[in-house]
C-alpha cells in the first residue's frame, strides 16, 4: 500500500516509513493510504459472526501488503489481541460496543498494541534501541506504556504532570518496570509536551539516539481501530432481525470523540464495506467539530476541562484527515453531530442506568445521550424544519442522509463505550449513587509500587536525564 500526505498528494511512502515517522515532518501533514480496499462481499454480507482476529487479519492485509508477510501479520495480530471487543445489547435497537477489555481498560489499547508490534517488527535488525517519548494527560500514556512493555528493541519514556491526573491513572502510568519508565514532571501537561517537542528537534540528542513518538496521529493506531467497527457492524446486522425485526435497518455508529481518531477509523471501516449507514459525532463542551459541521467554519480553540476528560480536545488532530477525505457536504450527509455539557453527561449515565440497567462511563454516556435524544424526537424535529441553536447542547442543524430511518424507527445504534466505568468511579457514583465494579487488572495496579522518577520542568534537567539514562 502507498501512503500519501493530507497536505501534499505527491508524497508517496510505504507503511514502514509512515509508521516509523508518525507524521510527515517536511509538510506537517498526516499520512493516509491512497485507497481503502473493499473487503469481499462474501465477508461483509456473511450471516454468521466472524471472529475478531479474522476481521483484523483481513482488514490489515492490504495496508501492509509486500511489507509484512501473512504469517508474520497473523502472529502480530494474535499477540495484539488476546482480548476482543464485545457487543452488548442494552435495548432492542441499541448495542454497546465495549472497547475496554484490553489491559488498560480503554479503547486506546486496540491502536497502541498494533502500533507497538508493527514498530517493533520494522525495527528488527537495528542495533540501537528505538526510544519512544510520550507526553500524556492520562489514558494515552498507559495504553502506550502497556503496549510497548517488554517489546524488544524499543523503550518508552512517559512524561506526565505531577499531581494533575487521577490516582488510578497515575498508578497505571507509574508502575511499569523494565523498558517503560515514567517521569512525573513538576508542571502541567503543556510543560510535558513542550519537553518532548524540544527533544525531538534537538540535533545533539538526535545524533546520539534514535527517537520516535507514539502519537495518536500515527496511521498504525488508526487502522486497527477500524477492525472493531467492521466486526461489530456485522454482528449487529446479524442480530437485528432477532432483536427488533427491522427489515432493512440503518446501522448508526455513535462515537464519543476528542481527537476524532476513533471516528476516522469508523470511516475507514465504512469505506472497506462495513454495514454502517452513518455516524453520530458526539462531543462534550469541546465542540470544535460540531461547530464546524454547523457553520462550515473550523476554529480550533483551547480545550475546556470536562467529566469526559479524554475528549477534552480543542484542536482535534484528525480533523485534517476527515477534511482531506471528504467535502463538508459529504460529512453533513454521513454524520449527525451532537454535543453535550457536564450536566448532560451525568444525566446520560443516570438515564442509561435507569432505562437499561447498564452502567456506562462518562465518555460512552455522551454517545448514549446523543442517541437517546436523536431517536427520542430530536431528529424528527430537525426533519420537520425545527432547527436548534448549535451553541446550545444538542444536535446541529444538518440533516444526515439516514435521518428518515430514525424517524420511522428503522435504525439501530452501536454506542462505542471507550473506557471501563471503574476508571471514572467518582463521576459514576455521583450520577447513580453506586460504584461500578472494579476489574481485577485495575485493582491489581493499585497495589503495585510506584516507580515514577521526579523531574523538573526545565529542558536542561530533562535532557541530562535522557543522556544519562537512554
Ligand atoms: C481518547 C479517548 C476518547 C477520544 O477518542 P479520539 O480518538 O481522540 O476521538 C474517548 N474516550 C476515551 C475513554 C478515550 O481514552
């Protein structure tokens, strides 16, 4: 497969280069494959459920063709996914796609593990280690640390702001051993990011070490997230006749979004033939993308802190990919776009629990609330010409191509549940008055010793530490 660049279509690189570079430093653009090959219809139309790993293998194959032979790809995929995504029906037309069954209990495990193993694959035979530097405000660092843990030839240094993340998140970051280390920086997330950025452009360091990033813009994190859209949409398509007897259902993927990587992966799956009719782009008060869809103007802005903090992104990096692949009109026709505030998020957790018994986390709650409002009359109002005010929580005024299917009750939703509710226990208690049960792997991490290394926020201290320790 050839990969090009969102800013310069004359760029042509292979998968290896796209993975190891992360982004194109020359243009500042992001890599995208030149095409999204469709899976065979016999695969997407099948009326038995596929295995997740089979889906992963079939989907990954065209993107690594000529660079990773089939048997190596198979080994990479089984090593990536000893866990899977799970489709949980919570009412006759709503399916929660649980993406938290990986080691760190968030969907980022799907992408980070594939990235780690493909990087390691392409790094074979190099005599020097590849050093990954990653700044994190929470979830990304633990997924990346866990994904690279014990991966040969690569080590990871995680920087996080001391005292500014939750105790559980801190435990998840600071208890690694061996090739993954965490620095607790006396500063903010922005300070951590500034240190990493400076290290990458430091000639002296670059001559001494092979440095790389594990950023969410890496194409090897995006492609594997398309696997679970394909898998779940086939499973849901097969279940709908039993659960709700709808004849020709619209299947809508409702995605709680921050950097819009997850949603972009959904677009890739749809391009490849997944039976997905459309999407709901659901955000918290960081509503840069809903505002763009509403007004046609894109204005990145500083992020606002919310209860669904992994979605607190004011300048979503994958906007650039969506914009390179589709026109605004195409986006308006594929997507409903919706945002809610913290009050709406709490209400989402509470109502979802009351109506279905399912305990959803604050990120998934934004998506569930969007779907519940959409099918509860908000889409019908739009279709009838009642347009809301996009600066207030709710749907933006564009009418997606599938709107009538919602009004006629011929639509089912896949709600992407991106984190385990126990990671946000305090918010969940606040909403429903009880604690979600804690998975064993999260409980375990709470009792491990903290190995984080204290670090000042000035560049010289950071650099001397790198020179002495890499
Ligand atoms: C990262 C994250 C998101 C946002 O995903 P994007 O790909 O950045 O849109 C949503 N929920 C959780 C729990 C996350 O960790």
